[in-house]
C-alpha cells in the first residue's frame, strides 16, 4: 500500500465517523450521545477488522502465504513437466518403494 493510499484510507475513515455522527444527530440524538454512538460503531468496526485479520493469520489464509503456495506448486509442476518418461518411471518406483516401507 502506498503512502497516498494510507492517507486516503485515513481520510475516508474520518469522514465515515463524521457521517455517522451527523446521521445519529439527524436520527434525533443529542451531540454527546451521537458522539458516543458513532465512536462505538467505529471501535466495533476496528475490532471486527482486527478479528478478521487475526483469523486470517491463524489460518494462514493471507495473500503472501497464498502467493508462496501458488509459486511452489508452479515450480514443482514445471520440474515434473521437464522430466523424461524414464525419470518419471524411476521417480514413481522410488515413491512406491517408500510407501511399502
């Protein structure tokens, strides 16, 4: 993420908080209650985002991990495609012997 993207996200979140405040004010709450509820919604959003991030970390379902798995699979597939039929047969025989042991 570029620096300008971080600034844009920060501005967007600030505007969302202000929009929530104005929405609660239009809904009929006084300034203090509208401020408390808009902060509660924003904090709830941050907690939900953090929980989803931690879940992705624990389950290793993050972009970098997925890219690494895809790369490893592609490299292994390319190596397998480059083997001659004799080398494939020898590899299969080795694997079969390993299963029997």
